């Protein structure tokens, strides 16, 4: 069974045998685990993982590909195919009570950020994710404060997970080749909210405000949100320069600003 390729769905299929094995291996030993694969396509990673997992859930939007996978794995009861947009799937509902699941996928690049946000929202139910994405996005995710690539996506990801940048592939590793290089990252979910002493929802909002305009100082971004100059100046942590930008602060420093301002409002 073959289906016409749908470029709008980010259908660049992995054609490099070493790479598909390396991605499957990066999830670790899944023999007693539930693994959710995002965008399995023609099954480049799936065929390696299926015999290894206790349970493998495939989420594929393309109807013809979902049908192809259902047929291919019709005699493998551990494999389940969900024909759906991953962004609409209730991830926690797929994870058995009291367990965590792993996520794997050569992602459809057009929705990488949305998928990441979805994984963060479900991160209490997840242990690990191994994800292929555009190299530039992976570099932003793994960047440290103070370097050019560090921004809201880096800070948010590092709040929810430890990030490992595993390896990069050239366009020739795919069929058809995409216009960009691709990088595989591993996220080990471990939220930092408790150790930073911050409330998840309100710190998330604070971060979005802090990073709202890249060229502005953090103080100016906060002024443009809902804090007055007096509140900001009188509660500013002593060890931070007044002209600091969000991009240069560690999560600990960002949390110290957030906690000081919140105390001033209490
Ligand atoms: N895993 C396969 C591989 O490595 O060869 C295919 C990867 S391809 C880059 C992305 C896959 O995601 C395609 O199969 C595409 O149909 C699927 N896809 C695109 N948008 C999706 C969505 N919103 N939800 C689930 N799957 C999607």
C-alpha cells in the first residue's frame, strides 16, 4: 500500500538506517513501558520499536499512512494506531494510571513548538522524549542563558526537562530531503518549579512577559506588563544589574525576580 506524499504534513521520511536505529535506541529499554510515537509515517522507527515495547501507540494524522500502519501491525497486539492530529490527543489518557510513558518521533516540523508545549503540559505523565526537529530549533532549546539562541523556548523547555542534544543529520538522510538540517534531542522530564519555589501557571505567564520583546530590558518588559516602576525598582534583586535582559538570566535568577515582585504584591 502506498499513498501520495503530503508535503504540508511535513512528510520527509527517514531513509538512513543507522539514524533510525540510533533514535530507537535513545529511548532506552522500553520492554516494560508504554511508548507514544508521533508521526510514524511509513514506520521507519516503528518497525524497530514495535518488538521492543510492552505497548506502542502510534499517532498519525494521514489517513492512508494510518491505514498502512494498521495493516502492517495487524498481528502485533502491542501496537495501537490512532488516526489523529497529535495536538488534539489527550496524552495523559493514554498513560496507564500510576505509570509514565515515553514519547518518540521524527516530528512534523511545522508544529514542533506546539508539540513541545503539549508535552510540557502532560509532563507529569511522561518520563522521556526522543525527538527529531529542525537543527535551529534544537539549538534554541539546548542553549544556555547569555548565548544568542537562548530565549523563551529554551527557558520553558529547561523548566520542564533536562535536555540532551544527541546528533544532527543532513537533508540527504531523508526522502525527500528537507531544506534544513535536523537534530535529535532527548528530554528527560523533571520539572524545576518546586525547587525554584514558583507556582507553575503564574511563573509560565511571568516568563512570557519577561521575554515579550527581545531587545527590551527585563525591567521594561515587566513595566509593559502589570508592574509599576516603583514596584520593580524597590524589589529588584541586589545581585542583578538593572539593565539585565531576560535572555541573560538563569532560571534561578528569573525566579528570584518573580518571587520578589510577587512578595511585593502580597
Ligand atoms: N516517522 C516517520 C519517519 O521518520 O520516516 C515520518 C516522519 S515525517 C517527518 C512526519 C510524520 O508526521 C508524517 O508521517 C506526517 O503524516 C505526520 N504528521 C503530520 N502532522 C501530524 C499531526 N498533526 N499529528 C500526527 N501526525 C502528523
